C-alpha cells in the first residue's frame, strides 16, 4: 500500500494518506499508450467529407472538342485536376470508432495512477468544503506547490473530487492550469496528461454500515 502527503485546507501540518492497491501496481506502459491513443481519437469526431467529381456543383458541359485542339482529352470541369472540381481521394466522413474494453480501461487507469504515484506526482487533499472563495482555493494550491517544491508559475494540475466535494467546484473554476474531474470519470488520459494529481481523501471513505439494532 502506497502513502502520499496529505494537505488539509486551512492547516499547515502535512499528514499522510494511504492509497488503495490500484495505486501500487506494476505499470503497463504499452497499455497506457494504447488507452491514451483511444481517448485522443475520441476527442476528434473525424466527420470531414470532401465532394467527389460527381457531387460538385459545376457545369457538365464538355470543355472542348476531342480532336484538333492540341490539348488533352477532357470530359468535364468536375475532374479533380481542375479548380472547382471534385477531390480524388479526400476524406469520406466515415467515423471508425476505436473502443477499449472495460477491463483494459481499468487496468490502464491503475497503471497510470501507479506510475504517477511512483514519480511523486500524487498528493492527497482534504477539507475542501471549508474553502469558500477562489482566493482561498488559490492559496491552498500555492501552499501545496511550495510544500512539494513543484513548479508553481505555470502548473498543470488535475483535481479529482468525490461526490461529497462536488459542491466546491465553484471556488476552483478560475484557477489557471487546474482541471477538475469527478473521480468516477477519471481515466488514464487525465492522469497521464494532467501533471500533478490531487486526490480528494474523502474518495476512499468507506460507507457506514448500519448495525443490527438500526436495521
């Protein structure tokens, strides 16, 4: 089980956060690269389509007579070699969606989290509900960056939030370089491309079970 530094909003003391087993797996670099490729492909719809010579809006009249001109034998202005003609081998507008099975997605996320933890780029945070203004949230982020001796001028940060902390998104909205992602939506692409990963400690809180007397 891996442990990372834990920062509490409004407090200077630094604690420790124990992470679950998916943060301490052996990283699979090939699977991470495959997952990132799939997620990047999903960002681009690839719906561009070029018109062929049969689809362009241009006259179908024969350009000139076949013999006696000294020129090549052309049939119509819609040929690809003419300005305004159709495209010979342009995009077809066919979306070939690349999919990644659920087990591979989960394994890729676990590998990315383990790699990030190994490199010291995973930090625990808690007490986010106590932040009421953006300046307080910015001060909290700055204290983390300085405490971890990370580059704070142009930071790249991904903040993963639990369901309990989703109400605090407003105070982090205008912080430059910070991206908020609900933990249930986190994927390998967010982890790999996001720089420092801030993990809300309340994500790992176990739900309380009712005792027999309460049932």
